[in-house]
């Protein structure tokens, strides 16, 4: 198999996974700091859906290009 076909399959599978089960990450933001006392807020965020869509689209394009070159 060509490298572009395998890479396209991997990217398409990864993009589909990101769309169906998006990963979460934590971000911490300092609210204020005064004389040695500080307060911070921790947010749990989800990876945006467009990231998975972009990866899926790139995988499909790479897969199609690999299959068309094969013909």
C-alpha cells in the first residue's frame, strides 16, 4: 500500500474519533493576586469540533489522492 493511502486512513480514523469523543483539557487562569494572596479558576474545556472535522477532511482528501494516483 502507498504511504498516502495509509496516512489518509489514519487521519480519517483519528478525525472521526475526535468528532465522536472529543478530548478534554484543563486551563487555569489567575483571577487576582493581592499581597501574597491569589485566586485562580480552573476550566475544563473540550477540543472544538472543527479540529476533528479538519483532520477527517484532510484524511479523506489524502486517501482520495492516493487512490486516484493508483488508478
